[in-house]
């Protein structure tokens, strides 16, 4: 289950059936369709803030590429990505997930379990009934193949970003071809208030990670 919460707006829960693989293709797809849903509701502003964990469904180089593309194409003018450390707490989202798991696979070994997708949906909807504000439930019966879409668009030196926890993607008309400035902080609490420019993934020279030649859809669904 992927939960995208838009503070003071709505919460969107995305589920995949067990026949689908998850990983970054699921995480990127759930985030992308949630951003689109926020736009449909008229609640998507020019500035975004994304707070994720360090699981495989969120934490991968394809997430960087998606963030660059969203800003490059004008979906957002600025996107801040805060990557939490592993084994943290999602607070409400984690509690909901634990409640649902306890019904489906009780620790005590007692319970009816969940035999069908619609049973799962009913359990989730019951678990979030006390949520204030709008709550939407969505089944993702396919995931966009983001790995294929961004294949070949990464510089060979783009690696080892695991310790950088705060990334900022900003529109900059002076940085063709992506027009995106990417900066990061090594610590979530900056010691001197400065931000270091990122050499990768997006530099307006021969080391461009994500060129603008993405007008043609190169991915698919999985």
C-alpha cells in the first residue's frame, strides 16, 4: 500500500494486487497519479514537498528522474524531497497499515483473513474511517515501467546518493536543456544554512543525466 497525503487536502491510498511487482515502478506510479489527482481537484500548487521512506518503492534513481521531469515540464516550479532514514515511523499511515495487516494476517492466527480485492478495500476503508478530510482509495492494476522510461538517461557517475537526505528541484530558465536546478543538503539540519550544488544528476553540459529528449514515450506498463 502506498499512501500519498496532501496536508489539509486529502489522502490517497494506492493498492496493487499481489500479482504485480512493486518497487520503484509502483512508488513512482502511485506518486504520479496522486499528483495528477491533486491537479484534477484544483489543489496542486506550484510548489511541492515530498516526504518518503527509504524503501525500494520510493528510494531509487528513477525517483530523481521523475522529479526532474515534473519540474522540467512545468508541473511544479519547485519540488523538495525529504528522504527519511530506514525503520522510521509513518505515524498515521503506519498505524493504518498495521491495522489492515492484523485483520488480513492476524498475529494470533485467528481471523477470517482477506480472500478478494474487494474485501481488502473494505478493510482499508474501515481502518481510515476516522480520517479527517477526504480519503480516496485506488487500485493500481498496472504500474508504469519507469525503469524502461529512464533507461539510458543516467550519467555513469550518478551513484552513491544514499546519504543525501534533502533534495530540491527548481525551475531555472538559465539551465537548458532541462531547465532544472538540483541542489541537496547532506544533513537534514543544515549546519551553516548553505546548500551545495549537485554536480549530478542535472548539469547543463555533456554530463546531463536527463536530457529533454523525452517527448516520445519510451516506457510501457508492467
